[in-house]
C-alpha cells in the first residue's frame, strides 16, 4: 500500500510539474499563419490555424514585438507596421492579449490568455505589414541611420509619426543588433530621402 501511495504521489507530482511547465515555459510548437485582406501576401489581417479551424487574433496588447514574431512565422524576416485596417474576420478569435518578447519562434510560444479565451469582437482583429528587407541609411556606420524598407520592389521611407522606443528596438534587432537602441534621434538627423514614404503613423 505504501508503494502504491508513493507511486500515485509521484504521478501527481509529475502532472503538477508538467502543468507548471506548460504555463510558464510554453511548448515549442509552430502555427500555420496567413495574412488576409492586404494588397499582397506580406500584409493583412493575421489569422492562425488551430484545431483545423482558421481564426483571428485580438489587437489587445498587440505591438511590434508580437508582430515581429508573426512576420517571421509567416515567412517574412521583418515587421514594419501593425494595423487593424484590413477588415474584420469571422469565426473564432483564437488569441487575445499576446505578450511576446520578440525572439520567440512562434506565436504559440508567447504568453496569452489561452486559446479561444477572448472577450473581443472582430472589429478588433489584429493586422500587420511585413517586409523582406530593412536598412539604415545616412549614418556614420552600419549601426545607425534613416530607416528604409523594401516593399513592392522599391526602397522607401518610414515617417517618424508615432515612432517610439519599442519600434526602434524592433528595427535594431531586425538589422542584427540584439540590444536595440537607447536613443531615438530627432527626425531629419540622418538626412531626407526622396523615395516613397511607405509607412506613416506607426503604432
């Protein structure tokens, strides 16, 4: 009886440890992701396939760190803007209050409220714009400069409206600097480009 009791105790202990690991470490799984409603396959409302059903993500707490993970998982190395202007989806809102650090391999590894545990409606569906390339131009070296993105086969500018520290940190990581930046230079410090302004009002 004592042996059986210890065996049951050990099984329960293992189960508790597994649950804790699932809550705080998260499993390293991947998702199938698609971008819907954009002008091309690098932008749109983000939808994820879970339990063989496509659903959306609520934009509560949605920021450039979450979008950076989403772009990578969708096959694009860079995120350039988050938006909710790609129209409402339908069906299940799978995820809410995502909180990624930006270095996860999948949105499934980010903390969130739980699958199908959202209090949002489809007017709050998250969207984003991804890009193949980002570069820094006009600085003294390759670690600083004006941000330009490659979009629709053309290099263009990013307007500083809404430009914040978290956006600068994400860009720095995407061009190979893991520690981000501590200072955001004033607009125009690195010169002005005559190219297309691809992005404005980054949020």
